[in-house]
């Protein structure tokens, strides 16, 4: 998903018909871990028009049953499960523009061991484990903010934007587990970031928005929402 000239931003809501309302807790369980997996499958149903389709969209849960999606093709408008509203996403940006943003991200960094690059690890846990065990609980809130801020600043350096740290709020850091039959669960951490940024390189920034930030994009992370501030 790299062509920002052909993107769609969609708002989808689980239908509130009597029959579907009764099935709501089954379609979207109240538990965060189970709901992330169920929502991933439900959102995918709007795009799986061929058996060999790869995921080429980003999504975000606003409230249970209410999602925002960024995609290079509009989702199926005739879904029996969702009401779908889509519009082209083609913001006109210039260097120096200031934007407010929201981002739910799985923020990771590469762990190094004996000079070798290892697997990606959660930035918050990586920073916490660098502290003496007795300090971790007391420092946790500060580490969440510091590690999340540093990660987003690095994203900006690579992707054509500059964050205003004084406006940045880093919240959450929830560890989620998606169960898998016959295998270990998928574990990932979620940070919610909000604040203001300045566009430095518009094309680079929009290309990054199109593909998302961080990992766990299949489970509702990575979609940056922007508006003029």
C-alpha cells in the first residue's frame, strides 16, 4: 500500500439490526485479547474478495463495533455485517504544515546481543529491563512516556515529520495475547500516542501513513489519524 494518490478512508460500524445485536458479544467478545482477533477477522471479511489476497489495509478500533480503515481500495459496501462509509484520502500537505495526530502503535526496537541484531522487542519492556529490578515498578510510567516518545521521534526522522514533544501524550502500554489453536499465542504491546507534529517531507510522510507505523498492523495498530491543528 504505497500509492497515496489512491487511498480510501472508511468508517464502518457493526449493524444494529435486532438479529445482529443479539450476536454482538459473539462477533466481538468484550475481552481485549479475543476482540482484537475477532475484529481482525471481521474487518478482513470486507476485503477478502480473492483467496490469495494479502492484507493491504490498516484499521483501528474506535469503540467496540466501530472501526476506521485506510486502504487502497474501498471495502465491500454491501456487507451484511457492517454499514460502510468511504471517502478518498488525499490530503494536500506542504512542508511546515502542523497537524494533530492519533496513533495506536506496537512500538518495537531491535535487540542486540554480542554485536548481532536480534528479534524486535517492545520498546517499553526493553527500557524497563535495562533498569535494576527494584526500580521498575516505580519508574514504569516514566519509562512508558520516555520510550514511546523516543520511538516516535525516530519514526519522524525516517518518515518526514517532526514531533512536538511538549504536546505528546503517551498512554496505555497494554500487553495483549491473541490465542492460536495448537500454537503459542501472539503477544504484542499497544501504546496510544497523541499530539502535534510538523510535516517536513510531505511525500515521505504520506507514504508512511499509507503503510502504517510499527508492527501488529493486522491487529489494529499502525494507523495514524491526522487533522489540521
